[in-house]
């Protein structure tokens, strides 16, 4: 009976989970270049990338699977969930103009730079812990290693708060303006530099942090500078 159940679980995984999980990335690849990539080709690209990722290595040990993959993946999903919940449940009060979601010039048209900035800043505090967990950097245990265990919650709360604050502070025309993108990119790079300089010790590595802070400051000043009449 156990063998039959195991076979059933295996068939269900192959026929449902894998097939369903291919749909989203296949559509993403197809939309990147619709004239060159069809849905079928996007599915093939997804399959090849899935093999190239060598998922069997993620399952080699429980520590690798949980702290490198699941917690690392949650560091991305937490900020996304925070932004979506803040937008739909708090800002829009569960009311959406569905047809306008598909109109290029509808009320939701354009890039919401507040959302992108909240996403990036929500992810950043978990990056040092992930890099150390994946053995890409070394060093003594610090604050970022401790908060990495709660990566989903950290990213969710940070992105949720930043998105709400940004959308309520800036009018919509500024939230979707390229200038706001420069400001948020600058702030994000400066935060990257500060986190890297704090989390990593070693002379040469501070060059990365210094460069990030400098680039961020330049973008920030450019975004804040008033355009000439």
C-alpha cells in the first residue's frame, strides 16, 4: 500500500505541480519577445533552466534546502506579498477597475517606482545573511545573520510600510515618474553600500560599498535636481 501511495504522489507531482509551475515562466519568456518566443518555446526554456539550476543539489541536505533555498526564496516573496496586500487591502480597499488593468493608458498604466523601491529595500536587509548562508562570504555572526532567519517577515513588514508611506506621501504622477525611479534607485544603492560595508569586513571589499554609496548619491542628486525651464 505504501508503494502504491508513493507512486501516486510521484505521478501527481509530475502531472500537476511541474506542469502548473511551468505556465507562469513560460508566459514570462513568451512576453519578452512574442515574435521570437512562443509559449511552447518558453516552456522548453523553463525546463532547460530548471535542469541547469541542478535542483538535486538543493535537496542534498536539509540545511541547504531550508536555509539557502526556502528562506532565501522567502526573502523575495515577503516584500512582494507586503506590497500587494498594502495596495489591494489598504490603499484600494479591495476595489479594482478590472478592465483598466489591461488598458495601456488606463489608471494603472506606467511603472510604479514606489513599489519597485519598496521591493528592493525590502529585500536588501536579507542579502548579507543569504550570502553567508550560501557560503559566498565569511565572517563572524552579526545582526544580519540573526534577522535572515525571519527573512519573509522582515521583507513583508519593511516593504508594506515603505509602500504605504510612499503612496500616501507622493501623488500618483510622481510615484510613476522616472524622476522618482532615479531617487529610489539612488536610495537603494546607498542602502546596498551601507549594508555591504557593515556586513563584510576586509579592505578591498569596501571598494564595492564605497562605489555603491557614491553611485547612489549621484543618482539621488540627479533625481532631486529640478529640471531646467
